[in-house]
């Protein structure tokens, strides 16, 4: 139904842009009460963009770049958050969200996403996939950060239901963001009757993680899960293995506590064997390494050194390889 209507609208467009604009404006009125009105009007708006002159497009872009209320509110509150003051930013965001109309929401035809980099989009397409047409949320509308920060602040104030609601909105925008998924697990760790959702979400985050800190946090989460399950040997193995990615005081304290209470000692090889026996992903997802190699090869071939450096550094964070370090050094020297 939707496709047929859009096809018909497009077939009535001609060479005269002014007439096209008038026709498209009329079509918005025609379809305002249609069951697919939201989707049809969005597509008509895109068609109207093509009817603008280059000067009009540039003027619109300049105006839209100046009007960035999401960016403005986030810039206002980041200083307080970084200094551990959560109360004031939460009040500001509470007020902002009361009048925030919502933006880039999925409809029957399109889904809206934002990915930090091409690697995340590759992970998304591999493990989640598109059900509708993909639309990208522009960089100057940091909707992902808005919902993430608001969810974080709500969680800190123990408003669990609202925190979950907003973090899930962030995950809808980027379903493979380990950072956001791990924040959501904090709710399921303390505010649910079982730890099933906590375990499932943590396993997802581990599959998508490409920062050492996120990988380590996943293993600490899993360690906590097995402590609660009273499987202390597995818990100890997970906490010890997490230290391979981030030497955390929290993990160290848990290791010492479990060892003292259970008279347990494990080598790293024994930890690896235990983790594999539980069918838990060991280390970085191999697909992520392969995808990084693909991106590195592409940017190297096209001599895009800034992008190449970015992905080489991402890989170096999770793969201890002297050759990568040498390559980074060579590229840095060549672009100075």
C-alpha cells in the first residue's frame, strides 16, 4: 500500500521544481489521515528536499546546525556529571524531556539508527539486521547520548523503571552498543527477581564489545552471576580472566574474597578451560577482529590515513601485536 502510493506520487512529478513543491504540499494534506500518514509524509518531505535549490538547501543546513537543543543541553550538564554532581543535571534533563517532542522514531517503513563507526554497523548487520529501510540519525542530533545520559542519571537516582525505558530507547538507536547494554544490566542486577536478563544482556554485550574496558566489565558481570549461582570456581575464573583486559580493583577484591572463603587457586590456563566449558565467549569476538582487518585493509588501500589510524588503534587495544604498533608509528610520521 505504502509503496504504491509513493510510486504514484513520484510519477506525477515533473521538471518544474516550484510546481513539484506545490503538488507535494497538497499531497501532505491528502494523506494526513491515511493509516500510513506518518511514513508517507516523511517520504514526501524527502522528495520536497530534492525540489529545493542549492542555495535553499545550504540555508536550511546552516539553520539546522545552529538549532541543536540536544547538543546544547548535553554540553550544559557534562561538567557536573564528570565531577560527580548528578542531581542538577537530572533536574535539567527532567525539564527538557517534558517538552522534548521526540525525533527520528521508527515507523512502519523506516528504522533510525546511529553508529559510532563503520565497525558497529557491520556488527549490527551481522547479528541484528534490518527489518525496514535504514535511515541514519545525523551527527548533530546526539539522540543516542541524550537517552543514554538520561537513563544513567535516572539509574543513579534509583528510578529504575524510567531508567530502563530511556536506556532501551538508546539501545533501539544502537542495538550493539556494549556501553549502553552494560548500563542496562545494572538495572537487571539489582531490580529483578532473577538474573536471567542480566546474564543474557551481558552475553550480548560481550559479543559486541571491542573496547578492553567493556570486555572486562562483561567478565566481571558474569563473575557476579556465578557467585550468585554459588559456582565459585567459575566465578573466580571469570574475575581472573577479566584482569587480562582491565586490571580492576573491584575484580581484584572479588578474587581475594573468593579465594579466602573457598580455598581456591587457579592458573590462567585453568580459567580459560573453565570459561570454555561453560560455552562463554573467550576474549574478543573473532568476527570483530575479522571486521577490523577488513576495514583496515580498505582504508589502507584507499590511503585514508586518519581512518586507518583509528581502526589500527582499536585493534591494538584488543590485540597485543608489535607489528600494529610499528604500523601506527609509520603512519603518524608520514602525516606530520
